[in-house]
C-alpha cells in the first residue's frame, strides 16, 4: 500500500502527515491524467540529494502528485525531508504531494502500477544503469543522475537505453552555468576564438574541478549515506564528477555531427588516487561512528582511503583534452568549490575560473592571441550580439585581456540547475525536438568513462 511517511519539521521535530489511502492515490492518478499537458513524475529509490533538487521549484508541466518507489531506510527519509522543506519554505513554496511505496520490490511495483510517465533516477550507482534500461524498455521517459555506469561492462546497457524513444537523458547541470554558456557561444564564434589549437604543447581543452565531501545544501549540512563511500556501489572517482567534464568538452565543441567513440575519441591515459577521510570526518559526513564493513578493506591506520579522484587525457576529434576532478574533505572557512576550464584557440584562449580571486563565483575571460584592433572590434561585435540573449553582460578590458561582466540576475546556483534540467527534459518530450545526437553523445561519453576506468586499474 502507498502511504506518506513521517517527515521532520524545520525545527527537527517529527511530524506525521495523514496516510494517503489507495482510493486517494487512484483519485490523484485520475486528476493527473485528466490535466491536459501535465506529466506525472515518479522517483525511483532516491539515494542522492540530486533527486530532491529536481523538485526544488514548481513545474507548470508537472502534476503536483509525485510517486516515490524506494527501499525502506534513511535514503528515502532524507529525500522526503528535503522535499518537505521546499513545500514549507516561506518564499515561493512548492506544492508536491508525495505518494510513497516502500519495499524491496520498488522497481517491480513501479513497472506494474505505472502511475506516471516520467521517472527520475538518482541513487545508488551499481544498479542504476540496469534500472534505467528496464524503465526505458517499459516505455517511460527517464531522467537519470550521473554517473550512469561505474564499469565498462555496462556500456551496452547505455546503448540499449538510448537507442530509440522514449527519451533517456542524464542530468548535466554544468551546461546551465552562465559562464559555461557564454564560453560555448564564444568558442563557436570563429572571429573570436578561431579553431582549437590541436598541436600545441598544452591541451586544447583543459579542465579541473575541486568539490568537497562535507558541504551545505539548502543551507544545511549535507548528510551523505555510508554507501556513498563504497566504490562498489558509488563507483570510483573517474566515473563521477569527471562525467560533467567529459560532457562539457563534447557540448562546447559540438559540430552538429554526433560523437562516435571509435571514430572521434582516442583515450591516452587515465589515473585515480584517493582522498584520505579520517574517522571523525566520516562520522561528521554520514552520522556513523565507525566505518561500515563494506569499506573496511580500504581503511588504513583508522582512515578511509576513498578512491574518488580521477584524471583523463584523450583526444576529441583530434584535439587534446586533459580533465581532472578532485574531492577535498571540507570547504575551508570562506572557501568553496572551484572550477577551471580553458579552451585554447588560434585567435584567443577562453578561460573560466572560480576560486578565492573570484570570490568563488565563476568568471569568464578572453586572452587574445591576435592583438590587432580588428580583433578587438570583432570581440566587441560578438559581445553585443550575446547581449541579445544575455541582457546586461558587458565586455571589460583588463590590461591585455578582456573579462565578461555578468549581472547578478543572470547567475543561478548549482542547486537551481537541477530544476532547469528537468524543465529542459520535459520540453524535449513535449516538443519532440531533443537533439538528434543526444543518444550517440551519451554513448560516446560513457564509453570513454568506462574505458578510462578500466585503463586506470590496468585492466
């Protein structure tokens, strides 16, 4: 039977919402199906806070009824609490009505009951791809959090889930970061960027990101499940955040022709290394006083050696690419996540950086190779064109380089990007205009990650 679960109020006390009966559930289904143009969302076994972030705001294309199918435990409890804070906030509250089925049969029950048409998958990664494959085969549109795979032997599942309709897409939030969008636009303006420098001593595209295991989400400390630190479930670092970096490289340099791994990608090297997590920090992040049995093989001298960092070197359509993702323990006082992305062109280098010098906001700068007046005029013209799509941006000379000034109202947070991805996904479904190369690019991306994972382990 579906039922609503006890949830925690903002002050930490427990409140018990009324039980949603089977009759009420059936009525909710009927209302949702009768609402013209409304999709009904299902959430499968939410184990990552990203599942809740897709519901951070109301969606006009969605019914307010959301059906959650999950194994019983702390993961689904955390999901429900976070969604409840969205419903209860004073400013722009959401109105989600959660119908919850708990049990080990969560996927079979969803497939049998089919109360909706769109499924969010954001949880444990060891069986995520097999679940996406089954959902896709059953006719559901699926929006899945990264990573879709943690082993190369799952590549065929990715191919199966992206071969035809319905739509399957991963949650690539970095495409919605304003500096990424502007960098892509300038990279594809030949008068500004030229073409990628493919034969230089440095990579044509180079990225490095630093994230933190202990962090704040929705203005509260994030509690991660213990399985997050079990690489047999979560996966290793080279298939995690690196997914975003591989995606950005493909997306920024898109030519309109699908990326095909065997034709367009040449893997050169891959490596991984651990972040050492002391017992007290592990307890702070998970709430557990000791390391569970699953991670004990990786505990040395009372510290967990968590294999969460990765680097890949490869060629994308002949252009050398170097990517690195790193997990630090905790954000230092006054600090934050950092991101570095440079695209080196024959006319200019385009740099996005984020760190102490930028007050941890992303910043885009143009470093001309061409120092001529004609080039400056071409850059000014490009900035004027961009202002039509991004009102309020400006071009600011700074010595021999130029910076793009970005007004505050164009900046959105990482948390806000999840709802933006969901909105984009629903538009693709309704309008039938998903990019033709979406599936092939997904396959190329995850094939690279799977092969890099093998290479880093000497397979």
